[in-house]
């Protein structure tokens, strides 16, 4: 059986908007051409805008990015589809879902949560860097602001899943509490294990345990600096993070959140067409095909069926 792929995080929508390149075939890390080896391909595209833009301009750019995608030749020719809920397992085209990365662009306007939901956004990464109207990111020790808590409740009200990638420890604590009050899971779409690579963007043990306990999922990030702190990241580095997550009971929670087109990837995996190298490395190290399939597709798909 050829591999299927469900990737929880790519910044390709912004890269496409910037470069004016199409999704079908391009110079980016993600394209339909590069993903054609996967039997079934579901990609979560993060709507993220550069911090060089102020909050208002960033908000307006979300709509332009979505419009740019809707007009993409691959969508108009039905090679890919934009989905506002979990797509069919058997679809014969690539399926695209939206997340929002960095909710600073709400800029104090709670009603924008509904406008963003109308775009089809199914999950939200509320923080990104520094302190915003929402709260603190990993480079701070600040939790959610009063507005941030209201915004997170609104996101939960409209059925979005909260994502603690890029949240400070206190912000993640607030997000766990608010999501638990709604009996909703918490995910980390593109974060690795702090115990393996101690950088502030990675997950502490209690966060890993809390995600698993909430029935959430964790996407392995392929940014080299989140895989290894002091040496070159290799396929073994990915294996070490996977092993660690599995040792904490993440066999049903582990997925891929590759961070393509948003981060410098490790040399072994320059783009989405090379992800099979992770599968081959896992199999060569004694892991089962079942585990590989769970990591690449099944865990994220099961979660999406329930919550996206
Ligand atoms: Zn990110």
C-alpha cells in the first residue's frame, strides 16, 4: 500500500501569495506535483501573515490569501479541493483545510472570530511571537490576556480546535483550562519534545500528557532547530522525538506537522516529496507499517473526522 499523508501544518498559502506561484507545480516545499506519491493527501494550510504587517493589514491579507487559493488553477480544475470539514477518505483529489496562525490580527475585535470561521478555518494557533492582544508566546512568561480568554472562548463556541504550538507555558495552561471547560481536545500542530530538544517552542512533558489526555494530537515539526539544538538534525533526530512521544503513550496522538514553507527543514527532507524517507527509516528501525500509517495519516484523520 502506498503511503497516504495528512500534514497538520504548512505555511504554503502565504508563500504562494508572496511568490504568485500556483499550488500544482512550484519552487516551494509543498506542491501537488511533489505530493503525488501519496495515495491520499490532506494538507492543513496555516493562514499566517508576516509580522512586518500591522494587525489590520494582516487581517485583510487573510482574505486575499484565501481568494488567491480559491482562484488557483488546481482548485478551479478540481485537482484539489478546499474543505471546511474533514474530507472523504476516498477522495481522488488533494484536500486542503485551513488553520489560522497568530490571532493577533483580531486586534481586539471579537467578531472577527466568526469572520475567520466563515473562511473554513477549523483550528487556531492563537499565539506566534512576543506579547499580543491575545497573550504571550514561548519567548515570554505571560498567559492569555482578558481579551485572549474571551477570544479563545469564542473560538470554542464556533467549533474551532485550539492549538498550543507557539503558546507560552502560561498561555498553554489557560488554553487547556478553557478547552477542558468545553470538553474539547487541545492539539499542538507543529511542535516537538522539549526533553529531546530543549527549545521554548517544544512541548514539556506535562503538555504532552495533557494533549494526549484531552484526546488531542501532536504534529512532528521538521524545522531543524526544533529537532536538534546543538547538532545537525537527521532522520535519527526525527526518530528520537517519535520514540520519546511514544514512550509517553502518544501512539494514537502522533502525526506530522512538517512546517514546510515556513521553516528551514533538515537536509534529508527538503520538500514534501521526501517524507517517505521518514517511513523508510522507521521501518528499517523495527517500527511497524501500522505505526507508520498512524503517524502519516490515520491518527490525524481519525481526529479530523471527529473535530474538523
Ligand atoms: Zn508556526
